[in-house]
C-alpha cells in the first residue's frame, strides 16, 4: 500500500517518528508522499530525518493557501521559495497548493496569485501539482483552465461530490480519497469514490489529520491508510489487492522522482 499524501515531517510525529514508520511498514505501507511547507526550515530539518529513517518516502512542497498572505504582492517570490525547497528535497510535485475560502487565512486575491504562480512553476519544471481546495471550487477550476495545457496532478483529500469529481477528471486530474470516506456524514464523498476510474485513483491519510473510523479522534498516521483502502474497495465492490495495485501504478506514474534545479 502507498499513502499518497501525509505530513510525516509535522511536529506531531517528532517524538515517535521511528515507531510511526515501523507501524506503517508493519501494516504493509511500502511508501508515502510527505508534504512539506515551502520555506519552513524547522519542518525541513524533520523531513531530513524522515528521509534518513524511511528512504522509500518521496517529497512534495509548496506554499499552502493558509500561508499565502506572507507573499502579498510577491507571488513570484512564493514560487521561488517553492522551487528552492523542491530542489533541496528532490520533490516529485509542487503542493499542496490551492485555495481555501473556508478559513480565509489569507486574502482571496492573494491566494489566487500565489496559486497561479506555483501552477506556472510546476509547468516550467514539468511537475504535477497537489491541490487543496475548500469552498473555492469554481475559482480553483478557473485557475487551472487559465494555466492551459500540460497542467496535471491530483485533487487531494477530496471532499466534493460526484459532479466535482467529474470536473477534475475532465481536466485529466487524479482524485485522492482520505479517511473522510469512512465518516457517517460523507455520503457525497463516497459517491464520488465510486465513479473515479481505477487509473485516476489515489488514496491517502493526510495524517496527522482526519483519522478514519475506527481511529477517528486520534492522531492519524500512515499505517491507518489500510482502513481507507478497505473502505474504498468495499464501496467499489473490488478486491482490496486490486485497489492497492492500481494506486501503486498511479502513484509511480504521477509522482516520478525528479532532479529540480534550484533556480529557473
């Protein structure tokens, strides 16, 4: 199994990183994509420890919409910071990036500028993007359309309905599901999980957040991705082993390790 999106370098894992990795490997999690916040040096130090302890882990980095306000009027600088961090960790994607109108921790216009600048960076580097979108669906798709041909990636921790999933699929994006599919009130997400083609499907934990049932309320971790695989397989009436194999293929096809130049 592969956890296609986790925050393993988060301070939540600092005290028991080795044990967390051991639980993941014991649960047959072979690899994971560790998401980093571009420019966060403390997290970067923890990420180097993750890399040392679990060499199979890959990395992605970007300026999250919550942090976009730091780059008000300097969207190009956000892209430069993301590129430097991507080079340092041989990132296989730019992300997570996008728009979050639920919390609005940064002005929406600034979020959009920073998002667009990083989409352009990904196009320049020929890397996929990892999209975070919350209550900003139309603006997210508008930015992707404006980017034009070549933009690719994944809508991570999908929280929309089947119609939104189809919009993502129509733009040739992958769709990734997290523990939310196990939540009682997530019927729309479960319907979306049923219609995503096998070759566009990814599965994640988004740990340390959003632990699936029966772990809900606890700190999430990569080992719990097994529960998400089981839930998705049951929803789609497919063998869990088939889902695992498909996700592994999709992960390797989308997130190829790549040497990133420190500067354009």
